[in-house]
C-alpha cells in the first residue's frame, strides 16, 4: 500500500499533527488511567514505560511508511483531545488498514472519537489507501463498537488479535 501520509488534517472541531517524544508526558496520563486502557493488549510496569513504547512505535510507523496515530487537538483551545489515525495491521495473516482512536477520559462522550474516526476513514478512501478500512475492537468494548457503527462500519467477524478476543468492524 504505497502512500503519502499527511498530518494537519481538519474536521469541524479537530486538527491533527504527528506525535513527538514530547507527547509522552500527556500520554502517560492517559495510559495511567485504568478505565482508558481496560481493553489494551500488553502489560507494562509503569504508564511512563508504556507511553515511551507507544510514542516510539508511532514514530517508527511514520518512518517505515506504516501510517501511525496522530495527535488530536481542539481547534479552538489547542487542548490535546487524544489520538487517532490509520494503522497497517496484520489480522489473521492479512494486512489491513485500520482506523484506531483513543480519547482522553475527560473528553469522552463529546463525539470526538466519531469525528476523528470519520476524518481518517475519509482520508484513507479519498487518497485510495485501501478498498476497505477496519477497526479492531475488544469484544467487550461497547463504547468503541458504538463509535465504529456510527462511523458506518459493520461487525464482520470475531477473531483473536494480540491474544485478545476482538471484533473486526469494516467499511468499504
């Protein structure tokens, strides 16, 4: 999937930018909230260790042309709302393009996840990145499943991914 992945995408309330190592501080706060990471794979000793790993993984994705999550910023206030972006994922032995999203706890239930997921879904299709886009969602993560449905996705199947029971939601 050759592509040019861009940041500074714009929706009604959000703008995006690529992550930097300076984002570890705020992302440590997110990863330190048990409610936010309830359905995450992997175990880390500290939230800071997890944030360092997370940010480095995204920076590597950018370098290796495997997309990556981007920072979501409130256009009016400049506040860090969360992360969203396209991710190249291996699901059941097949490379898939995923839209992933994570919103800071204090910004839940404000429609940011839906707005951001739609922005990246539309970006992926507009730039002909894939014929379909998925979201990989833990089978008990009902909030995230609702975001996928509101983003025009349907539940395609249940599978194992990174030792988790997940649903694959898809849109074409």
